[in-house]
C-alpha cells in the first residue's frame, strides 16, 4: 500500500513541475568545414581591363569556413577563425585568443569571400590592414572571366569634312610647246635687232653735187694751133698766143671759157 502511495506522489510531482528537469547540454561551436580551396582570386585593374590574380599563402593551407566567417588554416593543424575586429583588436571564435592590429602596424579591416562572381552570399574575415591602403578586400573561390570597363571620359564628336574635287590634270605637252615657241620667238627678235643695228652703223657714201659732176666729166680744151704756122718764130711780138681758162659760172653752174 505504501509503495502505491509513493508512485502516485511521484506522478503528481512530475505533473506539476516539482521534479527538476533534465540538464541542458552545453553550447557547442559549429564544426569547421574545409572548402578544399587552396587558391582564391582577387580583382586587379590593368588599364581598362579587370583581371583576376591567383592568391594564396602556401599549398599546405586551405580555406576554412565557420558560420559566416572564413580564414586560412593549415591542413591537418590548428585553425583560428576570426569573428570580429574592434578598436584595433581581432577576436576569434575559439576561446579568448585575440590579436592587436597595432602590434602589426595596421588597423582593422575586412576580407570578403564569394563563391563566384555575382553571388550574394559571402564570408567575412576580420583582419589587419596597413593604414595607407583600402581597409577591405574581395576574393572569389572561382576565377571570374576577365571583363573590360568602359572609360568614363566622353568621346569627342567625329567631324567629317568633304574633300575638294580633284583638279584637272594640266596638259604638259601644250605647256612645253608654248615655252619652246616663246623662246624661239625671243631668239628671232634678238637676231633681227642686231642685224638692223649693224646695218644702221655702216657709213653712207656721199654723192657729188651737180656742178662738180659736170666739171669732172668735161676735159680741158686742147690748145688752139694755127695750121698755117708750125712755130711761133714769126708770131708778132714773139709771144705765144694766150688761151682762155675755164671757170664755173655762178648763175648756171657750168664751166665756160673766158
């Protein structure tokens, strides 16, 4: 009878919560998942083309994810995945381990990891960056296809001009013939000038006057001899006869005997 009363009391206690519940299991971290990725890709701009460069620590390291976080871990070794970075100090998901960025000469930043280009889900990895660089970086598990960016500078307008119509070709033969003909004409003109000048320089023979010509044509009269006297011995006064001389008359211009 007493045994039945004990059993009934235990049932009533459980029903009304008088018995302590089972203990709650302690919180546990999600298991680290290895992505099997040993090389990731980062964007690099070369001119107007965006290329992707392979990047990784060593072949003995792989990408590990823990929740929404990721990090580099040694294969077969210990791994620490950071959870956040505050006031220059990186905190990790495992325990109370921290890293101060100041001792590394940098400040807090974040590395983002995407599965592929265009994916929306991403993993974050708080890290330390140099103070003179961008405080974030983006990586991809699969190498994206290179893309070309469009330059932002405006394209100047294209100005088209209509070329002038071609000029007709000049008749070379006619030009050469005209030049030769002109030279020949000049040569003939020079030659005629010298011939006329030479002719004008020759002296003109002088013509005698009419009176001088008639005097020159008339010969002097022969002396008059009396046929009956062969000598001047019996001539009176013993003086030879005197003959008149010729003289040009001024009125007629003829030679007349005086």
